[in-house]
C-alpha cells in the first residue's frame, strides 16, 4: 500500500496561496543561472525556501547566500526509482510524484496571460510542418529549435522586474528569455505541431542538486513523460530525474501541486483481491511569508 505525502513547499503553495517558486538554474553553462533576487521576488527572500525545507526535515536553517554553482561541477547521475507506475493519462505525475489538482495559485494570472497566445508566423509554419514526424521526433525538433534561438537572460536584466512570463512569439522575436520562457515557447509550438493540450505541461520545480528553482516543459508521448529542458537538446525521461522536485504544474485550465508515494508496511487481508486505496497523508504545513506581489 502507498500513501501520498505532500511536498512541504507544494502544500504551502496549495493551502496558503502564498507566492510560489518559479524557475532558475539550467543544465548547461549556455542556459545560465538566476541571481538570488529572482527567488527573493517570488518567495520573499532567497533563504525562505531553504528554511522551509530544512524545518520540515529537522535540519538547521541555512543562512542567506547567493547561489553560484561551478559550471565544472559534475552532475550526479540519478538512480532509477524502484517504484515506477504506469503513466497516468489525465494528470502529470512528473518526476516520480503524484499530481494533486488545485484551484488558484499565485502564478495563475501569469499563466493565463501566456497560455492561449498565438505563435509567430514563421515559428507557426515551422511547427505545422512537423506533422509527418513521430511524436518523439516532433518533441526533439521543437526542443532544438527553441534552444538554438533563445539565449538565457534573467528577467531583471531584460525587463527590469524579477519575474515576467512571455509568449512564444515574444520570446522568439527577442531571442532571449529565462527558463519558463523557453518552456512556454516549446508548449505553444508543440500545440501547432499537433500535440493535445492535455499532453503538455509547464512544470515549476526545485532542482535539489543545485538548490535552485527552475521550469521545464514535460510532454506525454509514447507512454512516457518526456522533459524538454533549456539546458540540453536531449529528451529526458521524467522518471530518470530524481533531483527535480515539482512544485506546481499548469496545462490548459488546470493546475496541480505534487505529493509523493511512501511505502507502508504490508496489510494482511482475509481474502485476496482486496483493493487497498491510496490515502493522503497528513501534511504539516509551514505558511510562507508573502513576498513581492505577482507581476
């Protein structure tokens, strides 16, 4: 039997409507890293997220510090998880999580501004011309297309604000953007390439290896949830990314937060074939102190 435990920040996001974490470090030097002011604008202080996670796990609360990891630091190869359920067709159980539907979040307004936007003419023509390719080939083509045409730039440098979401048309016209701008552009192009809305997810997450906030596009194709990241042209199976901890996910008019399955001791039943439900574990929620207002 399994139970679902809400991730501490995800629970706080869903239940307190506090400003949510957005995005940060990518996988390669070309993608760049966010400065500490990005997280400050969203969480009300760079140490806020780290403090919450430390408090939940019983560890000492870290002191604020700008995070500047070395590009030369080797990536730790994630181990494949033991538990790998079948891919759900109606929810984004990304990065080994269980997606839990929610209503409003502090990021909803930004998502609604870009979710249904049109794609620029040349990009739309490119995406429409991918119809004869397989789903995975279309994903690879769009991932390469956007990564090659957009340079990573912090919102604070480009717009003078700490968090600003742009449409595919604007991002590709400028040739600059940060993590969620890459992901939104890929999502909008893949819709033009024939992907259903329900199979495309904008995921705001925490990279626990780099201790940084990030955003990616995840697409359902050929029985897998595949990650399109601005740091690599390779598609990555969501289950291989154990360092990514999803916080909130958007698709169309829907939004989810995320919990995790925990194995519990086996239960003896008088007869075989008894259905054991998945139950929602009680979550200890630490409310976030509201930071800067949403853009």
